[in-house]
């Protein structure tokens, strides 16, 4: 039977009982979809105990309206996690994860200079701070992150290495709809027509020869383009459609990982 922990005191006691078991961890912000399910399924296969978290992290939102609008579907999420065989779910309120407010935080020089860092001030600071807190609370052998958020995946991996955390960061492939659209919690905010049109993001990234051509294709389809850039052997993009911000990335042929 899956257990849900909404207090850190309760979870800490439970974590002591789990000492010696191989723990895998999937951190989420809820509004779960097939991409999250794939992370959980791999976590379940590779570890004795599967732990997930559901926490919408306020500090990583630079736009208060975006935070307010972010989908919250806790009951539905818990039902899915239980069906997938998760053993423990950590779902604390913000006041417990940030008992001193936001006084202490992780700075990531370099990450804030391009793409997500440049477009969303404070994003990586918020992400890395909460991930560090969660990894310290769960103390997993492995933690699972999707490649859709590729820049975030790299930043988390580098932080874990830099702070010598005894945790393997496992990168998992992006899960896509048949149209190519990457699974995302934000897809829920699109109209049916918007979800169909959003598949152009993947097409533009994969069909164009250069980032500039991808950008032109997206603009021609009516997307607002924040960036299309190539780094780390990937072509990465962030766009707006129906007021919803979407990101995606694909490997670049011949690019360095």
C-alpha cells in the first residue's frame, strides 16, 4: 500500500525505517502524464523502494501568474502513482520545505546565462535549491529525470557531482505523442486545436537544417519563439502557443553530447 507523507517529520521517521533498502526517486511537480509514468516505471524496475514527490516549487517561477496557472491534480496524481507501484510519496507544503523562507539557495554560474536561465530569471536557482533539499530528504541511490528538460537535467547532474552527493542521476528519454509532441504538464492548458498545432515544435526542430530555419518555421505557424539554439549535441527551443510556454529538444546529427 502506498504511503503519502505531507509532513517532513513523518517522512524522516519513515526514511529511517527504510535504511539499507535501495531507493529510487522521481521528483515531480504533479499534473502527471505518460512521461512521468515512464520515469516511475523505470524507477520501480531498478530499485527496491520507489519514492516520488509532488511539489509545485514557487521559487522557480519568475512569473506569479504562471505559478497560479500551473495545473494541480493531486488526487489524480496519487491514484496514478499508486497504480504504478510507488511505495512512498512525499508531498509537503512549501512552508516545510522552506522553513526559513528563501534565505538559503543554490547559485549556478553559467546556467543563468543562456536559454532557460536567461529567459526565466531565478529558474535554476529555484530548481537546484529544491532538488538539493529533496535529495537530502530522500537520500536515494538513483533519481530519475526526463531529457525533455535537458538543460535542467545537465544542471542537476552537475550539482550532484559538485556537492559529492551519493546519488546517480538517471536520464530518461522524452516520451512523445504519436504527433511528436513531447509529453508535458503544460499541454493540459492547450485547447485541442492547440495540442494538434503544438506538434509543429517537434517537426520544426527535426526537419530544419539549422536553428534559424527552425525558428522561421515556428514563427510562420504562429508560435512566439523565445529561443532556438544548439548546445551539447542538442537543438533546444522554447516557444509560446495560446499563452502556454512549451520547451523541447532533439539530438543534432554529428553533435557532441
